[in-house]
C-alpha cells in the first residue's frame, strides 16, 4: 500500500502549503479516506490556487514521489461516488487506477483462495465418508470380475464405466453407513474423528452426497452396461446400508451378511461384461465370501473393546478367550482350498493357478491354525495381515492364469478327441448297442406310419409311403 502512504504525505504537504491562504467555503471542504485511512478535512485545490505556496509546491528529489504528490486525495462527493480532488494529471490518474486494480486483484485472489480451501475441506470430507480405500478395493474386485467375464477381448471403456459406477455406489453405501452410525462412531477411538462425529460436515449434507452418488452410479451402470449389473449395484447398496448396518447392533450374524455384500461386486463386474451368470462366474465371489470371515474375525478380536464401546454385536464380544472366533476363521480358510481346483476344472484358469492358489490358501490357513492354537493379539494380527495379502495375490493370479476363449475352445477339442479315442476302444457289444441306438435315432426321422409299424410288429414289412 505504498501508494496510500505517498498520497497521504502529498495531502499533508498540500495542507501545509495552503495554510496561509484564507479558508475556503465549507461546501468545498470534504471528509474522506483512502483505502480505509482516515484524513482530516482538506481544502479544495481551487481555493488555494491564489496562494504562492500552493502555486509552487516543494520539490522532491524522487520524481515518482513528485508525480504522486500531484494527486491530492480520493474523496467522496455529495453523491457518494469516489472522485479525485486534485489536478487531472495523467500520471495521477494512472497511479490511482493502478492502486484500484491492485486492490481488486488482491480481493479476487483472496476469494479464490477461500474457494480452494472450501473445496479442499469438502473433498476431504467426501473422501472419508466414502471410505475411499475400502471403496477402491470393491472397485478392484468388480474390475477383476469384468475382465474374467470378458473372455479374450476386454472392453476398456466398458471396464472404466463399470469401475466408475461401482465406485459411486460403494461411496454412497459407505456414506449412509456413517450417517446411521454417527452416535456409535463418536464412542469409538478408531472412528470418532470421522467427518460426522467431529462435526466437519452436517448430516443433511452427507445424506445429499450419498443419495446423489448412489443414484448417479446406478444410472451409469444401467446406461453404459446393462440392467442386471445396475440391479446388483442397487441391491448391494440396500443390503449394506439398510440391512447390514442396523444388524451390526442386533446380532453377530451381521458378519456373514457383510460377507454377502462383499461377494456381490465381482459378480456385478462379470455380469456387466457378459450379461449373464454362469457357473465359473461364482469362483471369485466365493473366494471373497470365505475370505472375509477370517479377515473380520481377526479384526473383531483385535478391536473387541472398541466394538463393545460402540455398541456393535460381534462374535468376539461373547468369546473372551477367542476360541469360537479362531475356529470360525480356521474353518472358512479351509473352505478356500478347493477354489483353485474348481477354477481349473470349470475352465476359468490354468492348472498353474490351481497349484498357486492351493499354496496361497495353505499359507493363510497356517496363520489361522496358529491363531487357533495360541489366541493372542499377536497371532490375530498376523492372520489379519495374511488376509490383507491373500486377496490381491489371488486376484492377480486369477487374471494372469485365466483361460481365454481360444484356450477354452482348444481344451474342449482335446476333451472331444479324448472321448472319441475312449469310445473307439469299447467292446464290440457296446459298438453293436451304439449302432442300434444310432439306427433307432435315424428311424425317428421317418414318417410316423413307418415308425409305428416297426414298434409293435418288427417282423412285418413297412407299409408303402409315397416319396416326398
């Protein structure tokens, strides 16, 4: 604000130079301020023109100061509009205009900074409401299902639309979960700093965000993929927000309901790519269902006191020693063992995946068995970390070893050749039986009269039928 200080000093010099002249009329006296700096009543320059001192203002060694000294002040007239009460020097007008432009640009930059801060604040709140890391895991499972259901040609735009719609629906479900559990989250150390318990965002705002994200995500899946995928997304949102969330405060069965919720996204991705549900599309959903049980059992055992403070009914709350919790985790780890063989047997992956999946499942089962034998926090934490490692490795192996359409056709042709070879080695009696069956199949194509004559009286000749 150096211009303000110079203008003010110039005003003081004009006052001192015109002190010997008679006072002007009161109508020419103004009370003004320059950018918030109050000044004393100043005399009109026209009234002081007769004074020799006013006619010859003191010189200043700095020419810029001299130019600025020509500016009297910016005052307000009777109409309330700021105006120059000095000589209409071009340098004075330019300096004042530059000062005004500088003030406007400062105000604009301040408002832009405030807008950026507001956007950053709400962006952070939306990120935490959506549980972005969990939502990204859901998107990863949905994208894996899409690739597995695509065969040899993957529709990249379709994959992007599917992942985007899944992300929005998952964000909406997680946001509604926090809206319903705001009082419970406020009692838990792990969740009391979330946006709603900490008061960083209001409940209506969070509901509006969740509703918008859910509707847009479902509509995106319906428009860009198919109605079946959108139906899976909408049903999963309802199941998570309106069934699983209140059930957490009622009964420990909520863990198994939550496992169903986690198993639906890969099926959603498969359906978005292929438009149908097949037997081999259930491999990845089954893996996610059985994987979630040991994962959440370990988490429930580690955060048992926190869940009790929040009012959530987990299996670990009634199991102080952790025996039932560890047994359930071990049992569901064993359920994961045959999935690699089923993926190979049903034509979804190669035999190498069968081997890798078995080794991986035995590794997580070993941590579950260790937790079952020694039910300590350290063993539970080790099983939890093993579960975090299991899922990305399993999905990566399934994608790497998946069978394309050409490979599936080749395996089918090999199976057909094997069947032909085995049929050629059958006994002559079986060959005669098969020839009779083929003959009976050929006779079924004849007219009904000829077929009826052979059935009850095989020794009689067939009646004559006119050729077609």
